[in-house]
C-alpha cells in the first residue's frame, strides 16, 4: 500500500486549527489517501519541507505583517495557492487590475498615503487595501466626509493604502454571494450578510462575525463568477486548475448587474461546513489531483 501523502493546513497562532470550517475536510482527505494536519504558519518548527502540499487556510493574522507572511509563502516548496498568487491577491488593489481587464467590479479608488479620493456621492466604504476579515473597513453616510477623512488619515498614518468604494445597497437586502471553485470548477455557494452595520468581531479578533447560509446562485451570478475565473487566470497566466480554490464574492449594482466585490485566492473561508460532505470530498479530490500532477 502506498504511503499517504502528507498535507499541511496552515493556520495562525490565534486559530491554529482554523475556525472549524475544515473539520469535515480532514476525514475526506484521509479517504483520498492524504495524512492531513494543522500547522501555524510562522512556527519555525512546522515541518513544511517534509510536506507534499501546504494549503493556506486560516492565516488571518498576516495583514499586519504581510511582508513576513509573503517571505514565508515563498519559502514553502509546495504551497497552494502559490506564493505568487498570495502576493497579488493580498493587496486588494488587484480590483483595479481586474477592472482594467474588463471585469465588472465595484468601482474602486486606490488611495495611497499622501493622496486623496474623489468622495462618492452616496454612502461609501473606506477600507485598507491589505486586510482580512473586514478589519479596518468602515461604512460612511454621504454627509460624513469628515468622518471618512479621519478614518483615511488614520490608515495613512500607519503607512497603509486605502480603498474607497461606493456602498452597494443591494447587500443590505440580499447580501453577497460567495461562489466557490475547487481546481477551477464550480463547487458550491453561500450568502454572506452585510458586515459593515455594527457587526461584532469574532472571538479571535481576526475577522468580523458573518451571517452566512448555503445558497444556490442565480444563473447570471454563476455565469459572472465563471467569467471572473477566466479573467483572473488569464491575467495571472495560470490554468484554472492551478488554483486549488477560489472564492468569488458577487454583489449586484444599482441596475441589478452582477459585479465583483472581492476575489479571494489566499486564505478564504470556503463554506465547506455549509455545503456539507460532498463539497469536502470535492476539495479532497482537488487536492489529490494536484498531488498526482
């Protein structure tokens, strides 16, 4: 009998075994001939050199030390998604690149320290371009430009670039639809409720608590998510199946047209616990495909 492949799931010190979403993945990996265990990404004793595959999962403390995190990613021999993808995707300025490539995205101004935005006419959001779990993101009323300037100044004082985006009102009624792809193929979806209206932090302090539920995306939302996958992989010069996972967060604009809110390729929650064992099996099969090359 062949030796099982060694797979490491990377978490962080505050969530060394993730947030529970991967609990159903571990037995599915075992069934697929993989011996899986958790590591803390910045633990120097983690056996990354002995692993057949290291999967970024709950590395949600990276935002305050992104450079260190990216150096670690580049040191891992067999990382998914790859370090080059993590470098591109952990700065949300990628939204401007996708928009320039023709993908419908939430209008985004990238505001570096020393510069100022054109404030949107209605409600809007100011958030750091490097951040996870909605930390540092705030929603402002149209007449609260002073408050927004203060928040932006705080981000800039920390040397952080910010994004300014018009708030998408449809989120209040319908949330955002997260479409999950595994090895380039659509797997499942879930809906996330609004997180910028007084939502509290998770117990770890690493992300804003979300209201989530399994969902079946509308046909036009799924078609848009497929387009987002194609645009992204073309931009990154990758084949779709080179991405072990991707989460496409879709909202509707004022005219009802789907557009991209965020594209998560580094360490997103994948909603496996919502989608059930079938999704965990698909994830394990995607891992095995990578290992078998």
